[in-house]
C-alpha cells in the first residue's frame, strides 16, 4: 500500500519512520515534508483537490493527517464525498470541532459528563466583565477558534484579565467568541490514543515541555521536548482518567454520531480533585508523537486499519517497555526572530539506539541538511528508566551542531 502523510514537522517524520516499518507499506509520501523525510511533495494542505489528484496519480490508499487545520477544514468529508477508495485517517469536520471550537467542545464535555473546569459563555461583553470582577480575575480566557496554542490567557488578577480580553479582540477580531473558565492547578499530562468511534486504545501517558526555558519558564513554544511514560501516572490514576474523561467522551462521540476514526488527544490537568480535561485535540501531539511512536510495538498500518474496520476492540495494542525522551533543538532566538539556512553537522556521530526526527530542516543543493525553522530537530533516546533515558538522549544531543543551536537541559526532569 502507498501512503501519504500530511504535515512537515517532527511528528510527520516520526509517522514516516513508523509507517515504513509496516510490511504492507510500499511507498510513503510526505506532503510537504522536511529535510528528513524522503518522498516530499509540495502541495498546500488546504488544497484538497490537488491532494486528491496526487493520491489518484500515485495510487495512494491511505492519507494520514498530521496537523489539525485540514481536519477542521473538512478533508475527511471532502474525500468521502468523492466516493473514492482513498481513506483519510482522522475525524470528520463535525468531530474535529472537538479541537476547532473551544465552546463547542466544552459544551460537549458538559453534556456527556466529562470532568472539566467550570466555564461560562457570554451574551455581552458587560456580562464577561462582571464575571471577571466576580472571580477577581483569577481565571482563564480562551478564544473559541484554532489559534495554534496562542488563544489561551491564564490570568491572576482583574487587570490582567481585562488586558487579555482586549488582546484577544485585537488578535482575533472584535466579534471573536471566547469563554472564561475556572483556573486549575496541577500537573498537565497528555493522554493520546486511537479510536474507531466506539473504542479508544491509549498509548503511554506523556508530557511535553511547552516553555522555552528550563524550569518551565519563559515564553510558550511549539514544544521543547517530551517524554513517556509518565512515572507518577500510575494505574489508579489512569483508571480515573479513563472513567472520568475517556469513556464519557466515547459515549458522546457515539451519541452524536461523530464518525470519529483517528487519533484523539486528551490534554489533562491532574488536580487535587482528580483529572480535569483542558482540551481535546483531533490529532497526534507534537512533540509527544516523537516519543509515543518509538514506544509503540504494534504495526501502525494494522492499527489504522482496525480503526477503519471498527474492530479496534479486538486489536492487541502492544507498547514497549522502558522510557523515551525527546529533546528539541531550536534555532537561537526562537520563538521570536531566528536565522535559517545554517548547516547542521554531526548526524554521523549519533548512536544506533537514538532516533532523529527532523522538523525545521531542508536539504541544501549538495544534500547537506540546513536549518529551516525555529524548532529544528528532535533527538529521541531511550532507557530502562527515565533517568537513563534522559542521560542517553542528552549524550546524543551534544553530538549535533549548528550555529546558535539551543535546547533545554531539563527535559524529563519536571519536579512532581
Ligand atoms: P488549551 O489549549 O486549552 O490546552 O490551553 C493551553 C494551556 O493553557 C494549557 O496547556 C494549560 O497550560 C493552560 N490552561 C488551559 N486551561 C487552563 C485552566 N483551566 N487552568 C489553568 N491552566 C489552563
Ligand atoms: N504538544 C501539544 C500539542 O501538540 O498540541
């Protein structure tokens, strides 16, 4: 079978790597891909007609969608309407609202009894101001639409909340819809699984590190690293997550006929009152994927097929033992201004057990690898415990070089 993966990050390079291990996979194309992926095809991810034409030409039977935007724009529905045999793995446009609209997804959580923070949606700005006063500004404001992680404002006081609301309206328009929710305290965890619309099979719990600086300080980024599994997320905790979040979500998906066959991501906060769902994503996380796929023993193509067939309940999902750590190397200056086009060296020094998943890279004229984005490379190591996985990863990180490379020194070392 020939496959197309949509996207250009470390997540998509990891997907290419994993699909290439399936014995039934012949060719893997990546649209548009990066300097690490092999068969790159330049097509705009919103141009579904062009993607379809390409798939027909290359005899592609499966399209795996990496990022959320094409899902929210309805790529699954588009291909269904063509009545073609090409299958697109991911939720329908309606189901992708679980990620695409914060208001819709919170109402869904409320309707189906999914554990989450209290929230309010307002008829008027005056009503929102009143709620801000009432909560003393100790709250979270969320823009309703897709915002690449930038539409969430965690506030400590009234002044900050009012400023955030003003910023939200400047960034997303004066009519931008938003909600306000209770601020929660706890550790965040990513629970990611595959679903056929009835059953969900979970991969290892994972955590990402969103902030730029050690100690989870500094500005938010697209992700500075990740690790899995999470040692403190034990069986009783997982049991609560499944009962209070995953199973009610599955009930909702069935009840609403959402026809969700794809990856589902539960972004959770573990609070003193138990797990609370912050958000759904309708896709794999990045950088979580870069540790989750190496930690999955099962064949990815067979797993995807079981989702399409509706036979996921019978699929024997096998996960690897041990721990996996991903350190992201970024270009100096990221997430603000940074250089592109610097040569990366040291790939030949990397040990056999480590993996490199490219993100912001491209190939130069002589086949050399050049930086081409803010988050440049993911280096993934493993070990029998988290400490040895961290050490193994950082040993490899030091071998790769490019001008002004930066990485966090504490990935995997988050105090509990
Ligand atoms: P979201 O896109 O909803 O996951 O929000 C992005 C980030 O904002 C989360 O990863 C949290 O760090 C933070 N956040 C979101 N909702 C809350 C909340 N209710 N309480 C505290 N922090 C939150
Ligand atoms: N790692 C967070 C995300 O992919 O949204």
